[in-house]
C-alpha cells in the first residue's frame, strides 16, 4: 500500500485533501484518512431505526418546498439565492429508501442586474444552455428515531457528477386534510471548483470576489401518492 500527496482526490468525498491518501492495490481506490476511519455515527443511525416510516411514493410540493444556496461574496456578506423549478421524489419500502430530485437552472432567483443573470447562466458558471438541469440521486439514507437524517448521494451540475453527504432532519408521515404528508430538511456544502465553477476575480487589496464553498439548504414538504387502483 502506498500513499501520495493531497493533489489527488478522495473517492469518497471527491475533494482535494492535504491528508495522505491510501491507494488500495487491488481496486486503485483512493480515500483520505478521514473517509477511511470507521464512521460510528452512521452505524448508530442505521441501527437506531428498526423500521423506516416511509412506505410508497412521496412527491415534494413546489410550494412551500425550497432549494436555497449561499456563497460568500467580496469577503463581507453571504449572497443568497434559490431555485424555484424543483422536483423531488422519495420512495420507500420495507427495506429500501431512495431520494431523487432535479432543478431547472434557469429558475434561479438571480434576476437583476441582467448582466449578472447572464453571467450566472453563462459558460463561466452554470452553462445553462448546455446543462439546463441540476440532478441528485441518493445512494444511501440513514434515519434516526430522534428525527435526524443523513443522505449519501451523487450531485450532477454542468455535466459533472460528484458524491455529496447531506445531513438534517425528517418528520415522519402523518395524516392531514390534504393527504398523508411528511417533511425532509437537509444541508450540504461543496467546493464549486469540483463542478467546474472555476471563475474568480481578485479584489482590490486582495481576497476573492466569490467564495469557493457553496452552502445548500433543502426543505421539502412531501405528500404521498395514492396507489393506483388495480
């Protein structure tokens, strides 16, 4: 087993790391030391919920569900925005749970000034003409009986797919006047350079115009679909 410097990327977190990276001789899988450590929290989450509460298909309602993002701007404030044209579906059975979703890039809340919107949708950022959607697919979902949730999955933007981990909470299904409802709130962050968002401008006196780290918050109101009659 050999190791190399942090210019390589970890296969689990897909981000550059200054930690040593181990190379497994059989699979050539690269993982940083953090990702190779046993994750006891994940085992606790999986073991603490004997039966997951979601059965059937739950679809997110456009309102009041939200998909919000924030990025540090000029080193002094958070620029916050959202995507309004978002779909998400949670499917559950006795032994499986999956979450998937997508968002139209042109539904981003950046509207004015027009030049800024054109830049955000253009090749330097989302490149919306070639890549009009953002997509997410879960690989594993862990629920705790105290309401905590953790989701592993793959996020795709600009034609680039990277693994991400989101954490948050959930509200199990319950009856309401408009059907069986549930809620999921998740947070994640990533380095935008991992998806090809490499544009940067140095500020007078030093510092970056736009931060590299992007914070994402998702809040979903889910309604269970009625089973089709046989």
